[in-house]
């Protein structure tokens, strides 16, 4: 299993890190078998699995449950779990307690937290407590209300400089990696070059140290809106729809089940019923 030191080595050697989300055992198994370097149990689960319109309603219990399932499906892959909305903003004590549950109950190897500012203290508290932390800057979906929607971040000079400074603070606080979401590629390249820890991009161009995408987006499963930064490598939705429609049809037309799907009694046994 690759760990934080492995990801650091990948950055040094220029080998790109391929990260993907997973939420349950089968998605995690697929990720592991296909050679994903690390799995993120993203709070995007709220949207792609639970049908909420943001990540805000996701709870710690939800993330523990998803993490347990992912670990069972991918026992040999490093698993990072998102700390959900407002579970790391009431001080270090509460942050540590919540991270402890994701690690001890869920089985996560590391946690991810969005933003800088006060969050930087949480990053150093967890790191000194032995918990590897991945940070997340740029478009931080838990702050959708403050950001006023899902849009590209760090476009102005001021915002770009501020983001670079935040990234440096986060590195100093001990984070092992940073996700950069929806920022201009030049800014992502700059941050990746100026930091020594791996920068994983999503909607951040090709010059970061790695990429992350949501499982459902990669395979084309269950998503209505597909953001510009997504590449769908399959259209699983159409396969699912076709299979289910065929099943429904065969039931209606009495073509399913067939002999091979059916259990039978011996003829003699039937005599006691029919004489
Ligand atoms: O929850 C998630 O899927 C994420 C990735 C998009 C980085 O945070
Ligand atoms: Na997330």
C-alpha cells in the first residue's frame, strides 16, 4: 500500500498520483483493482449517493459508514475521508474527537479538511496527534453558501496570491497533501512548484502532482450535471438502464425466470399433494 511517504516520492520522481472517490465496497474494489493510488471517501457522497444538492447535510455518521464499507472493499489502498461540514470548526478538541472517530471507527488512514484560516490550527493539531491531513483549497464545496455558488476560484491577482499564501501555511502546519479544486491551471502549476507536498488537482489543469475525480463522474453513473473539468470514461448509466428495462420486459412477458433460475421438487413428493 502506498502511504504518505510514497506520495511524497511520487511527487519527487514526477509520477502523477491518480486519486478517485469511492463510497462503498464495490466502488472501492473497482478503484483498488484498477490501480488507483489513493481513495477519497468524499463528502460528495451527499450529492452523488444520497441525492442532496450540496455536501452540507452530510454527517460524521454518514462518513464513518461509507469509510467502513470502502475499507472492506479496498483493504490494500490508502483511504482519506472528508471531515464533513462544521465538524472541525468548534476548536481543536472537537476536531480531534471527530477525526479520531473517522480513524478508529471508520478505519480511515487520513482525513481531509477544506479551507485555511482557523482550519490551519486543526491541521497542526491533528498532524501532531499522528493523523495525516489532506487540505483542500480553491473551490471548497462546504462553503458554497459563502462562495455564492460553484465557480472557479483564485482568478483575481489578489485571490491568487491569497491562495498561494494559504497553501504555504497549510504545508507549514504539516498537511501531507493539498487538493486544489477549480482554479486556473497557471495558479495550480505555481502552487505545485512552490510546495514540497503533493498537490492534487480537480479542475486545476494538468500541471499538478496528481488528479482526483468523483467515481460517478469517471464511469458516467447517475449524474445529471457534468462539470467542464470531468472526463467520463464510460456511460454506465445507459448500461444500467438497458439491463433494468430488459428485466422489466422479461417479467411482463414471462420470459424470466427460466428453468435454470428455478428450484424444483421431485415428482414423487408432489403426489402427496395431488394424489
Ligand atoms: O468530496 C469530494 O469528492 C472531494 C473531491 C472532489 C476532492 O472533496
Ligand atoms: Na469533499
